[in-house]
C-alpha cells in the first residue's frame, strides 16, 4: 500500500518516517519529497508498505496524530488515472490543434494564406507588390517599385 504523509516538519528524514511506520508493520520504503533547487523537504512524504492490512492500520493509527510538533495527515494515496500516450509526451506536436496560427505566412503578405498569389506564384513581397519581373508572361521590362 502506498501512503501519503503530510504536515511534516523540514527536519523529518526518510529514516525517521520509516521508524514511525515500522511500529505498525513492515515498511518497504519511505521517501520525503524535497525541493529540487533548495533540497529542503516540501513537508510531505510517501511510505510504501507491502502488506495492505498493516498499511491500513498504520493510516488509522497515525492520521491526525502529532509528530515532531506538527499534526500529521496520513492517508492511502489515490491511484493516478491512466494517462494516454498523448498526455505523456508533453503536448501537441503539430496537427490541426496546433497553437500559434498558420504554419506559414501568418498575417504577412496580405490575406492569401497558402493559396492564391501567396507563396505558390505571383512573386509578391510583403506588401503584395511584384518583386521585379512579372511571372505572368509578357515583357513589361521588369518595372520596379
């Protein structure tokens, strides 16, 4: 059984927690959650007890008791819902739900988007003017703007 232990002081170690829970049965592991940057305890921990009945008795006996000057909150952890593959990879990787607007073009070059004179022909610059020579045939001499 995996057990959540909250309301811990910063001085509590995994060994102290293990000793506290061993009074109620066999303890597989005890892990105090620490801040990555500071290394200080975040005030909660997880204790793993292999025997479900001993774990349940430990939860009942230790919940709302005082330990090292603070009242403990002890409860069986709730199972996490199964995450889909998409949830585990950390976000969208393209596709129709993509944020940030269109892939190319955006609002530059008028409202053509991908079709029309946008990128596929017509050779306009950002303001929609011809770049030089006309792509439409004829020999206008390449009037520039």
